[in-house]
């Protein structure tokens, strides 16, 4: 009988991130920190969800690593008034914590009748820019927001250029803008970052190749210590109009914003020239919110338990769950299905030499299929730079499916 396995290739071009990525090691930093004891193992809840606490969310973390040279960064009390945006921002800013899935869909894609798209990344960023009253922190990988940056003449770059123009206006309104970015490669365009510095924003480059052998791959925004965006979209116009991206926006939750702010402050501290990773991290970078004791709160008037994970391990202060542990726990908790959407899928190291077999996630997916009969679906990107070794691994995973055992695995590679 023909196995019930699915492997499809649904057209490969250069992904934006490859223009600045070098040959960096993805192995953990040798100075890996172990979780420290003393973190309370009990349910933790947000003390207030109706109004941000004055001074709490984004107060700078006192540390020798972080000199206070850019002025105060404390949030003002109350909820900022909406100014612009295409979403129903009045509903989102109704004093209750809200979470919204947002996405970028490449221009020209069509969907069947009745499909309901999520709000766009562009409209979400514009909404956040319209609500900011005093502070904006951005963690980023690289910046190419204009046609000039990418040496193109694409009309779809207009959204990125509009976002950049809005950012350039913020310091003139008295808004503190701080940006962390991975150390640019020798060929990376710097026009956007230089323009932002000239406008009054403070930019720190984090030398992750020196510190960990990797890159600063995080992408998030923190607005007034109250709202946040966290997702896959780079500060790249193509991430708004030409690449599939997914993220979340959280409004009116100072507790989550404060905790994510601790991760930003770690990047900010490491952006000082010559900085080194502390072992251990000072206590004010630690968190009580993790896989064992998530923050319990209501999001969209529904009970939720939330925590932020991070990587590499050397950048995780006490209490912070590491990314790999968080991913594996999600797979292990699945009862019916696991749907995965990724740019590439390799059970190996990709940027270290020599390459090594690294099946942690692949093994856990196979275990879920075999032991619990969980349905697994993978949506994987196919680009010109995609490793040829990826496809045998995908076919191997798809081959786990079998008509007799009723295992269910579907793998689709989207050719860009």
C-alpha cells in the first residue's frame, strides 16, 4: 500500500535576512548559565490590568553594565491617547490587556472567499507609532526600510519608508527612542540607522559574533512600557509586503512589557563597546515568569498564562526559560496537532563548522506522532539559499506517515 505521506513543493529567491548573515556559529556560548535557585514556583498574576503602574514598566535596570547617559526612561501614568492607525484602536486601548495576531502576506496573494486576514504588520506598527507618548524601544537584526537600502525601485517599499519616516519624527516630539541592532556586516547598508541617530534616537550595536558567535535575531517593539509587538518581521520593507511574517501585538499590559523590557535591557547593556556577558546576570535582569511559573492574567477577557523565553543560554538571566525548552514543552503538550511554519528546517547546525547533527526538535516531533498520534504539519520556505540537505530530512519526516498505523505527517515547502 502507498504510504499516507505528504511532501509537496508548492516557485527560490534570496531571502532578505541572508544579505546580512555571515558564517556564525549556532552552538551555545561556552559560558552557559544554569537556572538559579530561589525563583518562586507558584502561580504568578499581574497585579493590575486596568492601568499601567507609574514608573514600573520601563524603569532602567540599575547595573554597572548600563550607564544612564540617555536620560530618564520611565513611563508616564495612564493610557496614551490614540492618534493614528487603521485598526479599531479605540477598542484595543480600552484599558484591558488585549492580544492580536498580526501578519504580513506577500502582495499579489489571493485567498478563497470568506477568508479572514489578520491585521497587517504595517498597520500594527503604525498603530503603535500613533499611540507612543514618551518611549519606544526596538530590538532588531538589521535595517533596510527603503528602496535605497536594497538598491531597488519597488512600489511596495512605500510601507517601510513610511514607517521609517514616522520613526524619524519621534525624537522631535520629545519621545525617547532606543534601538539595539546586531553588529552590521561589512556590506550591510547603514543609511537608516545613521538617519535615526541624526534624528535623536540612540542606537547601540550588539557585537553578538564576538560575544556568542551568533547574531541578535530578536525583533520586538516596546511602547511606553505598556504595549508591545513581538514577531518574525525584520526592520525591512520586504517584511511588510513581500515575505510571510507572523507576530503578536499586546496592548495595555505593563507586566508583560516590563518583563520583555528586561531582555531589551540586557541587549542594551551588551551594546556598550567592549561589553562582556556577566556570569551570573545581576538580579534585576531575572524574572519570576517562566515555563514553571508563567504570568497569569486575562488577555481578551480570557484566562491566559504567559512567559517570554530567550536564547542563547548565556543571555538568559535567572528564571528565564530558554527557547529550546519552551519549544519542546509546546510539542510535548500537544494532544491533537502541531503545526509548524519556518523559513528552514534542518536537524543540524547550519552556521557552525564543522556541521553537527542536532535532532532535538525533529526527534520530539517524531515522538509526538509515534507515541501520541499527534498530527504534524510543516510549512517550510524554499529559497535560492536553502540547503540542499534540508529536503531529504523533510522527506524522512514525511515518510513517518503510514496508512496502516494512521500516523499523520504533512510537509509542504513553499517555493518563493
